[in-house]
């Protein structure tokens, strides 16, 4: 339930960002549509600037200008201005969206993300250790019946040698 609210808020925020970028693209498209009309005064200023600049005295021997009529300079100034304008618009769009998103999302998300401490941390261990529980009562000494399953008579060493050898062979064959 809380996770769905968070997902909805994220979708809403992404929708706002998408709308902002769409409007930014539309504004840039509108700017590029009116660019030739906007550049007429700029071209005149750049042309007058290039005539007054010290580089205008740098003419080739055939009388032509080094930048072929100042077109490269004009293009440079126009592209620099557009890059600066785009950067300012991008920063403004991000600032407007981030300010509006913080106000609405911070209240709702903080209320939706409350998690109980029992879900985050393991339960505390008990302060005591349980006693050792034996399966049978301890005895002070063993009887013959208790020892008999574990006792082998060591009188015949050849039988022991064969038993040990066969056990070791089985063990070594079972190892991959």
C-alpha cells in the first residue's frame, strides 16, 4: 500500500519532467523558426564590429578578408548565444521542477515510508542460556554390556591389520 503511493508519486514527478522538457523543446523549435528574423540585427552588429576590430586590418594581399565576409564569426556568436540561452532555460526548468516536487513529495513520502523497527531489526536474543540436557543419566563407570559394542580383542594382530587395510582402501576408493 505504501509502495504503491511511492510509485504513483514517482510516476507523477516523471510526468512533470516530461511535460517540462516537451515545453522546452517546443520553445526551442519556436526560437529556431524565428531565428532568421532575430539574426538580422545581430548580423549588422557583428559586421560593424568586424569592420572596427583590429583584425579587419589583417587583409590578404588580394584584398579578401580572412573569414570570408565574417560568416564564421557571425555563426560563432549566434551558436554561443544559443548555447547560453539553452543552458539558462535548462537550469530554470530544473529549478522550477525541483522546488515544486520537494514540497508535494516530501510530505506524502515521509508519511508513506514509516517502517516498524521490528521489520528492520532482528529480535533481541534472550539474556540466559538454556541448560545442557543430557539424553541419558551420566554414570561413574561403564558396565561390560556398555563396552562390548566398542571393544575389539587385540590378541590376533593379523585380523586387525587386514581390517584397518580394508577400511583405508574403502576410504581411499570413495574419495573422488
